[in-house]
C-alpha cells in the first residue's frame, strides 16, 4: 500500500508512472499515424519491444537510485547475474507462451505472434521486478514467498504486472466475435490490451498519489482515494 510517510519513494513512483504515461501513448500514437497499429504482434513490430525494454531499464535505474547499494561486484559476477537474469526471463517467456496457448491461442500456427505477445508480457511484468529487485527477490514476490505491501516501488511494479496480464486477457474477448475487423486478428487485441492495462495502472498510480497528497488539505478526497485502492490489485 502507498503511504505518505515515505515521500522519496512516492516521488519516484510518481515520476516513473508519469514517464510511462508519456512514452507508451507516444509509441501507440506514432504507430497509429504510420498505419502500423494492426501489425503489432508481428515480427516487424519488434522495435516496440526494444523501445519498451530501453524505457523500463532506464526507469529501473531511476527507481533504484539513492538506495543502499551493495558492494561492487566484479565484472565476472555482474556478467553472471546478467546471464542468470536472461535465462530466467527466457523461462518466464516460455511459460507465458505455453500459458497463452492453453488459454486458446492457435496451437499449430501463428507461433511468431504468440511469441511476440509472450515477450511483451515478460517485459511488462517480470523484467521490471528483476531489474529493480534482483532475480531471487523477484522469484519470491512472484510465488508469494515474500511480502511486498510495505515497499511502495515493488507494490507499484506488481500492480503494473497484474494490470498488464489482465488487459491482455480482456483483449481476447473480442477475438471470437464475428465482426471481421482488422484489429480482431490474433494477437492484436491482446497485445494492445496488455499495453492499455499497463498504461491504466500507471495512470491510477499517478492519480492516487496526487489525491493522497491533496487529501491532507481536503479530507473529502479520501473517498476517491479509497475507491482507487479497490482498483489496486497488489494488496
């Protein structure tokens, strides 16, 4: 849960969410202007994953700044951590791939599209946690071994992940409808749904922190804050 007691973390969470609220709509706007919106999920849209990777990596550097850093490791240890993280992310991506197929994605074809969606979900869910907290804490958080409710940053990252997965799941609702629209093709609705869910989570974070600060002067705003709390999945 968010708390006004730690203003430094709230500031980081707000700025990080604001960055997301800027770069994600910018990407969607540009690809829409270039008439590439309905190509998301294909191999030709790999650049979107690259842009998201860079943005989330930079955000993780900012979120981790100012924290008590451990002693510097040697280059071999850092390289080992990168290799372990890469293997772990590949494993998560494979789990997403299998899970998406089990939920009804094409089994014998469209493997490229399913892989692109799996990569996107990995970048929006597990990658930020690993980049910020490390591999072992991320695994503990994902499997419910570690409690994160007192860590504002991790709470925000977990909430973003849940909203991204939820958005992708809701996006699949329109696929079987007999409308014959280009945006119904696999995996466009799920791909855009994941992006919209992730964006919505960050919008809610900014709104909640802003209203929490304003509620110190105007207590009536606590009613809206409580409503936003109910939309916060990470509790």
